């Protein structure tokens, strides 16, 4: 960590410590909690907190809020001066934002939105309860409202929802000297500006002028001579993930967004793309564990229960069905109790192997590397892997089980059941995601629950069925 | 998808179709496969392939190679002219790269490296077998070798391994007019240049001049007046993930890397950061399913078996231990076979709930949001969630089980066992990742296997133990 970084981190940590000290100094905390409305009750606390947090970068302030328990968080939030409240609201987690917004009245929310760009206001409205979002929209100036509404027209998975409107545009018939003079009239260029957009009289994009090219060519050169015409462009209705892949692939910093007629309507920037990539990988991770949204780790117990119940309910149903499969073979288990002991091994390893296959395939699909015709080839390979693993690990566990229960036939049934369940896992591990894709659904969602269900029920059925046929 | 994007995609798809058609045209394919050494046997095929792939962007060529089955892949690779081979090698998957490199001799590899920057050569060497990497290093020019070796000195998780050396530096006492004249002597600015670095006579970084500021200020202004001195800097030994978080948080496009004395030694760019974020989320996803590396979906069966065996072996051991827990209670199961049927439900739901807790905590840790003192508070919350879920879902399944087996005591034991196993899941779901972090290990690795082991063995023990005490 460099001196700079250390300084930043240390200052954030020290602000956090000071905030906590302020909040938990006995006398003050007492006053705050007794008064119930801390914003009014403890002006000197507010002033002290304000002094601390106003010096923070909005992202750092957001971080501080996220790490505080919810009651402390509101005290700090109410103390902040509010100039950058909009920015902070955009930076915090969904769960934290909901709490902060619920604590603000409409006037405060409008004041927070006033400091934001139209695309950011649209992002914020997208995160608000519908009624509050509508009231916020009504409070905007007419010009603001038009832009915000145009950004709101797009789904959050579309480029239109990620684009901003801070484009610097040029005509192609001017010289670079004119461009340089024109740029000096700005107070500052929009952040993440690595290229200027060249448009004709109809607003149609005809090329881009990267700042690097502007700077290395002589002032007498015309824009037309140095602009690039082979441009990565996007349309507002494009899929945001595909845009993110293009940014990654072609190392873009910004890119123009055009409408169907080629007219420039906005731009995409890499900071939005980075946020998107991170958010996507987060939500994939959470949804795999059945968490429906980001959960504030200090959320009230009831909210956590709500966030997690659906997944547990689904798993309860699948576990119950698998249990009924066992129920069919209760007669066999009564005669040979070792079956009850060994059956979870067959089911469990099948589930692990199936999840490996699915993870690999879903990844290949996300990277667009699995052609439609490849399914058969892939299936052959996965079945081959399953046979080897089944004979290998099934063999090991078969020998161990056979030794423990002094029964060669039991060991043989164990090995056979392991191999068959791994084959089932491979078959379904390929078919589940490919079928989901064919049906137009996201193969990353739910595949894991399904494969576990199949390998549990199937594993119990195969093992207990073989045992019933050959052992009891 | 815009016209531009559609054109790009269509051209890549069409190249792929043409390549496949060329390779599988019967006569040619015959010649290729009979000759065994396609590079020599079918010059007209090579020429046709070369014409197709040489027009592709390196990232697109890499994509094409990844989607081809391995034998076709080598034919296409041998046909390419090789000018951009280094770039392509950097873009492809580890598994694919290994195959391509194994097919190249040292001279070809050196030629491919010649088209790369020193930091890229270092990346490439990091991916090669050690002996080949050393031979490549020896083949470089002395100047190249020094820079490559300095990049190689860093671990792949350090900033030093991600940085490049393409900095444009200035002195602070010159005017912007001089800067503009100086920049015109370049053929092109390095990609991802959004700021110039200001250094003193000792090479110490004193500030940065964003291109945006250079362009909006008058030519007579001095660099000192407009440069920024509050700069996000990194050191080569910094953690790459923390650097990625800083890029995300402060919306950086490039940032200077300095040594302990503040001397400028390189720069970080957002394209490397984007690749890093993506690679990290990929490898986390793969490791959660126990895949030790990215696996080429068309890899030979034996390689897939090797990639997946360790995970299956670990799970086999944990499943075996859980099975021995059941073995202890075989007497009870013989007397009441319903226990065998119901026990997987208790174990399974415990595993799901434990994984939810762990996912949430690991995420909070990765985002640096879980203070050391928060553990107790978090534990209280998770135990609260467990009690509610246990009584709720345990109650539901207890009623159902009691009805199926016409036994109220059995239903009551089921509910009690579910609640206790969910409490165990919550306790271990908090303790496993926090303990791993305290021991300095990555809580994302292995937590899931451990919690599943605990909830399986624990669930069987709790349910069968309660049943033995109260039912049989």
C-alpha cells in the first residue's frame, strides 16, 4: 500500500473510529436514544459528525454508512450536509439505500437528486419505491424530466439504462486548432472522456476523435483526416452484458450510443461497465445460494428470513420428494440397514459431479463459446468422464463398503450405483443448461437446484433399486 | 445490436463457418488428416485459412480458436501468419494456450513475443511451462529482458504484475503550449492514456495532468498550475484486488505506480483491471464447484478427470464420514425405518441454510464490511434467523412427516432436529469464515465443503440421536 493509499485508508478508518466514539460516548448516546429524534436532540453531536463525514469522498462515505449498524447509520446520515447525498445514495447497497431513503422526506430526496446527472437520477428512481419515484420525477425541472424519462424508458439490462448524456461533439470539417480552441471554453471535460464524437448536421455519428489522436496531430489538420470511422457503437436497446463484453474485448474507455438512424443519443463509459461487471458477478454469487438480493449483514432478523425463505422452501420440496423415493424402498432398508448408511454417499457425489459439469457449461455459454451443435460432442465427453470417475471412486468406496459389511455383492452394487448416478449427473448436467438456453431462460439460475434434485432422487432410486434386485 | 456490432458479430460468425467449411470439406480434410502434418500437406488450405483469420481482431481470433475442437484449432493456428500470435496467446484461455504453445517451437514463440510489450511478455512467460519461459527470456534483447524480469519479480496478485511501462512524463515547470508541442512528436499516445505523469529531476512523481485539464486550460498556463497533486498512486507490491477496488471506487482510467521513494515506475490501466475483475469472479465460480482451473469444454476426457478429481475425493471422504455417523444408529433405523427416509431432509436443509449464511459473510468480508468486533452481533442475528426458519419449515415438515407415519412424536422429533441443525448451520456458518480469516486463509475457498460436511454429519447425528432417545 502506497503512502497515498495508506493515507486514504487510514483517514477512512479514523473517521469510522471517531464516528463510533462520538455515537457511543455514554452521555451523548443517552441523549440521542432518549430523545428518539437525534437530528434535533443533539446538535453538537450532529456538528461533530458533519465535520467528519463532509471531508469524505462519496464512495468512502457510502462505505462508512454500510459498515455501521442501522441505528447509528441513520444518525450519521441525518447529520450530513446533503450536498452529495444523491451520489452517496447511488453508491450504497440496495438494502442500505432503502433504509436511508425511508428516512428522507420528498424535499430532501429532491435536493439530493438536484446534484445528479439525468442518467443518475434515473438510476436513483429505478431504486426507489414506485410512488416516491413518481413524486421525485414530478419535482424535477421540465428539461431534467425529459432526459430522466428517456433514460427510464430502458430496462436495467439494456445499454439505454447505463448511458449518460455528457458527449462532446464536433463537426468533421473543422481543423484541430479550432477543436482545441473550442475545448478551452469548457470548465472541464466530462469524466471518462477519451474521445470526442463527430456528427453531421443531422446529428448522425460519422466518426470519433480520440484525444490521443487530437494531441499528436498538427493544428492545421482537419478532424475528417484524423477521426476514426471504424467505431464500436451501441444502441440503447442493446444488451448491457454484451456491451460489457465488447468493452472488455476491445479495451474501450468510452463508446457512442446511437439510435436506429445512426444519430448520437448518448455514450457509455467504462466506469459504468466496471460497476455492471462487478454487480453481475455479485448477484450471480448470491442467487446461487438462493439469496434474492444483497442483504445488509446487520439487517433485522425478519428481513433476512424474507430474503432467504423462497430458496429454503424450494429445497424443502425437492428434499421431500427425494425422501419419498427412499420411502418406496423401506422394506429393503428394514432387511439390510447398511443401505440407509451408504445411500447418502451415492447421492452426494452425484450432486458434486453434476454441479461441476453445469458450472463448466454455464461458463462456456456466458462466454458464448458453446455452439448449438456442440451439445452431442460435449455429452460424449462428460459421459466418458463419468464412467472413469464412477469406476475409480465408485470402486474405492465399493471396496471400503464391501470390507465394512463383509459383503462383496454389496460393494459391487455400490460401485455400480455410483457409476450409474455419475452418468445420470453427466447427462442431466449437459441437458439442463442446454435445454434452459433453448427455452430462452438463464441457465445460471436454478440449474444447480435441479441437478441436485435429480442426483439425490436418482441416486437413492438407483442404489436402493439395484440393492432390492440383487441383495435382498 | 447496432449495425456496427451486427457487422462485427456477423463477420466473426461467418469466418467461423467458413473455417469449419474449409476444414471439413471432404477432400481437404482427408488430405489434412492423412498427411498428419497439415501445415505442410495442404498449402492451399493454409492460404485460405490465413486469408480468413488475418482480418480478425486478436481478441476475435482468440475467440474463434477457443470455440474450435482441438484438432481443428491447431490447423487454424498453424495457418495464421503469426504477426499477432503473441496478442492472441494472451487472450486465449489457459487450457487452450497450453495446447497452442505445445505446438510451437522456441523460434516461433520468440517471434510471437517480439510483438508484445515487456509487461505482456512477462504475462506470457508466467503462463508457460518453466523451462520454455526461461528459454524465451534468454532469447530476448538485453533491454527487453531487464524490463520483463522486473515485471516477473512480482506475484500475479500484486500490482507489479499488472502494470505497464508506457508512461508519458512531463516536468512541472513547462507551459501547456510546450506540452502540446511535445505530444505532437509522438506517433500515437499509449492506449488508455487519460493523464500524463509529472515528475521531478529524480523521477519522483509530483502530480498528474489529466488530458481533460490539459485541453481546457490556455497554452500559457504552466503544468504546475493545472496538475493535480492529490493522486491515487499504487506501489508494485500492493494487492491487485485492492487496486481493482480503488479503480472501481474512484472511477479511474489509469493510475501511476511508484516505488517506496515515490519514483514513477509504471502505470496501471483500467483494461487490465477489468480483465482482473472478470478473471477473479470466474475463478471464484470455478473453485466453488471444485474445478481447479478453466477447463476447455472440449478438453480430452483424461484432462477433465484430472481437473476435477481432487474435489470429488474430498467430498467422498466427507460423505463417508457422514455415512459412518449414520452407521452408529443402524440399530435405531432397523427398529424405525422412517428415520432413514426422513434423515436426508434434515441434513439437506441445514446445508442450504449454512451456505446462505456463508455466502453473505464471505461477500461482506470481500467488500471489507465486516469489522472484527461484528462477529458476535452477526452470530446473534443468524441464530435468530435459524430459530424462525427451524420452527417454520421444521414445523411444516414435522406435520407432514407426523401425518405420513401417523406419529405425533416422530413429527415433533423432526421439527426439533430441523431447528437444532439450522442453529448448528448458523453457528458454523459464522464461525467457519471468521475463523479462516483469523488464520489468514481465504474464506471463499473450502467454506462451502466444510459447512456441508458439518450440516450433513451434524444433521444425521441430531436427528438419529433424538429419535434414539425419544422414539425407539
